């Protein structure tokens, strides 16, 4: 079985970054209390963007946790759809991917 320590470290680092970013987004969302209507409208628009970033971050966290579980289970680097080995070049770009390039393209 191959060692995926490099990918585990990358995934854990990214998980930590995302966790920090989500806390910052949450703090920013809680900080708005403008009484000026124009400012409040702008803040609400900004909040929508922040919420979208937060949702994207939560989805990436879910994918990273699934990849870490695959590492623990000894299934990391194997396509969950076809069972073929995922090339390291693909894992270098998307370390949390559960699919080889062929299977990802067919989704």
C-alpha cells in the first residue's frame, strides 16, 4: 500500500485554513448592525456573497473529511466509481477527489 502522508498533510492544512476562514466569515456576518438603510442594503449584498463562500467552504470541508477517511480506510487514491488507481498528478491538483479523471468527466 502506498504512503499518502504528503496528501494527508495537504488535506489537514487545507482543512485548518477553511476552518479559520469559516470562523472569519461567521464573525463578519455577525458584525453588521448598520442603522443607515443604504449601508444596510450593501451589507446584505455582501452577506449573500459571504454566505456563498461559507457554503462552498463547508462543501470542501466535507470532501476533505471524506478523503481523510479514505486514507484511514486504506482506500485513498482509488477511484470510488471504477476502482482504478487515481494518478498522482490528479491528486496533486485535487487531493480530495474520489474519482479518476475518466469517471469525473462522466458525472
